[in-house]
C-alpha cells in the first residue's frame, strides 16, 4: 500500500534520527552519506509541500547531532551552520545564478574560495588574548560538547597564537581528521594487540576526539585544518574569506594548501574536476569540495536559510566504482528475520578502501541484475561507505554459470525462509529461535531508545547468546555481577591461557584445579569464549585487582529498565514496521499491553496512520506463541509498564460492524457497502452464517456477494472476522464513557520538559502529557504553555523565566495527574 504524506514523513524522520544518532553520538554510519542526503531531501520536499507536517524539532531543521551527555555542553555564541549540498553541475549553476541575481553582479565577476570538503569532525576553538581556552564539537549547531582536553593533544592546534594583531576574542572553526597513513597505523596496532579495528578515518577521528581519556587521543594522531571563524571581538579580520584564511595561517593555524580563489561557474567546476582527479592521492579523505563567496559583504547580503548560508555550498563527489568478481552469494539474517543476499567479492580497492563484500538488497534485485557466482560486476561505494553491486558485465561472464536462487532454509538456524505476499523481502521463520535474530533482537531491546540498558554492548551480547546464558530478552534480567566480570575478562583475553591467568587470582580454592583444567581444555575451540563463560567456575572477586564499578552500574541499569513506558516496551519488542512513533501511537490509543497483545490485526487500523501492512505486522507478531511466551517471561522477570491507562475514548468512532468489515480489507467491500451489509445482519456471526440470498438483500451487486462468499471460505478469514468482532466487543467495554469528541485537558497546549524528574521520569511524564492532548516540544518559546522543571534544570528554565512562561515542578505535575485520575 502507498503511504500517506504523514506516514512517509514520520518514517523518514525515524530513519534519519537513527542514522544521525549513530553518526554523531556513536561514530557509526548506518546508511551511506548519499542515501542520508537523499532521504533528507525527500523529507524537506514533503515538509515544503505539506507545511503542517513539519514539527518544531524536525531533523530537517537541525544542523548536526545532539550532545551525548558524556561531556559538558558548550553553547556556541555564533551557531555552527551546516551547508547545503549540490550533486550536479546544474545545482552548482543554480547556486552561482542566485548569487549573481541577488548581488546584481555578472557571474564571471564573482570570486569564490574553493576548498576541499574534509571527512572528519567539525569543531570550534576559542582564543582569549591569543591563548586557547576552550574547544567544542559542532553538536546540533547551537550546543556542542566540551572536548578541550582532547584538542590540546593535537599538535596542529596552536595553544598560543603566533605573530600579532589577533583579536581579544577569536573563535576559529575547522575540521579534526585522521590522515590515511595514521588511520592505517592505528588499525595495524589494533590488530597486533587484539584491539578494535576502526571502520574508516572519519569514524576514527570522531571516536578518538570523543574519548574520555585524553591519553588515548594523544596516542592516535589526529590532524586539523582551519576553514572559518566564528565570533570575533576586539579586532578586525580581512574583508574576504581567502584573506581571513591567510591571516589564520600567519597566526599558527594549518590551512589546506588546496584552498584556491576561482571566478564564476567555470572556475568552480574546473576546481571540482582537479580535486576529483587528485582525490585518491591525497593524504586524507574528502567527500567533495566547498564553494564560499569570497567577499564577506556579499556573504552578509546573501544571508542564511534555516540551517545553512546562502553564500556557500558543498559539491559532493559521486560514488566511485570498480570492477571485481563475485566469488559467492551468501545470506545474512537481520534482527527482524530479513534475509539479505550479500555478494562475497574478490578484494578490490574502491575509493581508497578494500571492498570484499557488497549488498544485493533482495532476491528481486539479484534477478533484475541477473548476478551469478563467477560474474564480473561493477561495485560502487554509495556515499563512500556501503558497497553495492551496480551491474553485471555480461561480456565477461564465464560459461556454464547458472542463475542464483534464494535458499529454502535459514543459514543460521535451518528454519524455512518465507516470503510474504507482495513483499520483496524473504524472512527466516525461526523468529526468536534463530540465533541471528536473537542477537539483533537483544541488541535492539537494550538500545537507548528502547529499554535503555546502558553498557550492554554488542560484544557482550554475542558471547552471552553463544554461551546459552541468554536465549531471550527475558534472560537479560537474570544476568549477575559474576557473569559480567567473567565476560569482561574473557573479551579482554587474547586466548584461553590469558583468560585463565586473569581469572586465577579470583578463583576459590575448592575445585579450582578442576576448573582450570576444564578451561585450558578449550584452547583449541573456535568458540572458547562462549564455552568458557558457560562453565560454572566459582570465584571470589578480589576487588583491588579488578574493576567492578562498571559491572555494578550495568546490573543497576538492567534492574532500572524493569520499570518502563508502554511505548518503550512496544518499540523494544522489535515488531516489524513499529518504530518509535508507531509504538507511541499504540500506547496512546490502547494504553495497556495486555489489551494490545490480544487484539487481532484489523483493530489496529482504527488508529490514525496505521495502515494494513503495519497492522498485519503487529497482529502477526502477537499471533506467534513464541513472542507471547517471551512477553510472559519479561513480565515474570519483573518488567512492568508504569504508564498503563484505559484505551482512548476516540476509539468509539471506529467501532461497529461496518468499520470492522472495512478494516478487514475484504475485496469489494467499501464503507458504503459495509454499511449496507450491517443493515441486514444482526452481528458478525450472522454475517458469516448468512446465505447469499440474504446478503443480496443488502443491495450489493451479485459479483461482490460472490466475492465475499468466496473470501469467507478461504483459509481462516471467517475465523478472523469472528475473533475481531469478539475483540471489538471487549475493547468497547473498556472505553471511557466520556464524549469521544471532547478535547483533552491539554489539547492545543505546548509543554517543555527540562531537568531530572526523579519520581516520574521524563519519558513517562511525556507519555502522560501527550495522552492528555499536549504537544511536548524540545525548546521554550513565547508559544510555550508551561514548562515542567525537575532538578538540575538549565537553560530552558532560564528561558521560561525570562519569557514569563509558567513553570511547574514535579510535585505540581504529580498532583495534576492525580486530579485526572492517574494512579502511579
């Protein structure tokens, strides 16, 4: 089914939020830059066409990522803006034309500073009287993270400016990056020591700069180029951008020697071609070039759009391509069971990186391309990150190749691979019994926006699952301190002997010899880590010889996650097509897990923005006995929903025989025809048992009645109708008696949460406020109805007080909720 604009916009925001959170806070790249840019452009176009869809905090208006909380926040005195992107010569021509028209200058007379677009981390450096005093990441453009101590370890960044004439206050913007040579040296050392191999120079630079230990930053050589200034007080800079860069260079800042002043469109495109040809020979990674109007007066006249200057643009390089050979096609099983074909390739360098595999997306894509084992294929690193097979070079195809077919069984668990009707994706039917899905499902369950079990990383999950100690998400709540400490020793050890040496000081004398012998016997096993963790080794930890606080914190995080909101739990379950927004919608409308888990899929369609595909996915999930058993185990393990409430009275509007018939998507049954049927039968049971003559009495065409009769005889359709009708009756009995059209007490009001709500928690508070009709925003403005301030409230509270916006504390919120009948 095609998506409505609001559904597509919501899906785009969720996908972009996930990608941005991983990129800016975990230094991971979930999707290619090119794909991210395309999704962002699609969202911006949707929001431009439908302005009512744009939320105040939409990612389309955001510059970078939010601060992670690991470092102190720094508010930029002058925002660190992002740049618009150009992907074609036509878009660059439009950029030049707009400036020419606005400034009333001939295009050939326009001077631009053209510079390489480094693939690193943007930072701002603050100097007072020539002395470096603070450095911060860009963050979301307004607020970044204080990484001053780490920046002091970078030799390229001057601690004291050289020369003379610098302003009393100077902010310098630039890019921290890791050179290709330093990246390779860093990874070579990691491989030799058994450490973490970094994915690419960009992630290496970002991850290094955001280390909590400055000594780690010093060990990994980072570099820096200056490219702009921020706030300047007590002095004056040249009136051109190129002149400013030259002055910065005299004051001790490194500036790329690839920066060049060019004129007009021809100058820009010529520079783009020259840098593109030299790209692979550069000492560092770039993903395009940047054009900036050189004249600062012209910059000021051009001004800004929401998040970018009108006088600058980034011209991105296209994805690079190479030819290689397909050595095999294997299947990877994802968190939701999606079976993704992956081409194993003869190693080839693409955009400076050795590529050994590439995604083939799905079986349909393989069929379209006709990719076969042994083929020579063109591989592209889309956005310079994720490789994909673009096409087959048929002229190089060897004889006797055969078309590839999707395997019938899951390569991980052996369960049948099935394909949903009308869907491109094949899935493993093993669901929670499939180890591949189990690991991904547990990682998702523990993630920050799900159950938020901070510290439970993928390596921990890998060994916990392989050892058999964790077979489902409920088993997480049985993990104890001993297990975690053993697990850390195991992961830190290069081999069994190293683990035994680390464990020996903590072993109890009783049976220690037998335990050591059992462990050493695993030395030849590939899965020794999992098997070692599974062994019942008795220990008494010598706390002075081992760090334990992290384990205590993780156990506490697991325990704290037992009390959660319904929306978080629904999202954590990993139901296909249920992202954060859909989980929140389900929680708001139905209010109770026990109700939701018993509803057949057509009833979920009574909720706005949930269509047939999503409703079927939710219903299918809860129809599986294994999933129900997993939920039972979670509840038995102490997991509880803190914000359960009766279903929304707004569901009254979707109740009745006719709406239910339409929701079941019976061929030919429109709303009008469903109402006609409802007029001639007493209830759903009567409809199922009705003779064709009775159905014809409703006035429906004979062909529609024949189709309905045939549909009822197929599979479990009749049983679905009866089950749905019974569930609808139970739902109706739970609905409040209030007028469903009545507005909620907070309808039309905008609320902002700030600080720590120690008793309620901000997620729970947000869920209740939205349940009563409020819009919960991320920033304070004159339109804010009131602010709820917990302990340690900061700038939002100050802003509210400045604007005269009413402020509640947590006790006032709790008292108000009690007045609404909420029992906590």
